[in-house]
C-alpha cells in the first residue's frame, strides 16, 4: 500500500466452521469491490495497537466469534472512504454474508454471540477506532447494521477530545444500545477480550 492510499484487512476470531462461514467469504467479496472503492489489501501496520495473542486457545475459543473489516490510512481519507463506501459497497456484502450464516452450523447446538467489527485506524494519530455490533440473533444484527456508520461519526468527534487519548477506542452496539464514550484500550487483544465478555 502506498502512503497516500487506504489499506484494508479482514479481522477474524472463532472456530474453523465460523472462519469458513464468514471471514473467508468476506475477504473474497471485499477483494472484488476493493479496487472500485479505492482500497488496497495490506498487512496491518506494525504498531503496538495491533498486538494480539495469536497462541491457540483450548478453553473458550468456541464461545467467541468475530469478523470484521479494518481500514487504515490518514484520518481524513480513511473517514471519507468509510463514509462513502459503507452504505454502497460494504453493508450489502456484510448483510448478505450474515443472512447466509445460519445455513452453515457455526456454533453447533450452543447459542453464542457473533460480533461484526468495522475498524478505522487513523494512522496520523495512531488511534484505532473499533465499532463492534454484537448479538445472538441474526435478525438483531442485521437490523442494527445502520448504526455502525453513525457510531463511527461520533467516534471521530470523540477522538478530538483531550480526555480520549488511548490508542484504541472501542464502541460496542448490543441490543440497540451503544456506549457514548469510548472504552479506552491499548491494543486489539484487549478489545477482543472486551467484545467476548
């Protein structure tokens, strides 16, 4: 990715069945629209905010599932891209994948929460904003997709406030409610743990 462009990657956390059902098709579908949307696939920047514990987990790994898209670039351009492409390009892909999700057994007989995450890393400020849409019912998640973009807009305003200087700002939409102040964290590992709670 060149310094002027917007990079993207797909985030995922879950068991093998879940990975086949959502993140892998998501990555494939995003790749098809990325060029038109001005996105270029790339690895996440090498900075502490992206730190995760990648060791395999034997206990509780089946209880969490998250998938999402992470955009990274300069604040103005990343925000503009999200504003312009979310409704037209990303939301239809996300909606289609979630609608298909329970045609495939992801969690077996247990009902666990699914989180869909849209993140924007503001490279010039070294701040990652994550908005996680969390629910146990497909219909509930689908009905709240509209909230993701508006929460990101509020998050960008909050990022300007001096009291919110953490490297990662997390917002969780659950049951139609969202925290109005960011959950301030240091890295993606902490965010995964909060989302899974």
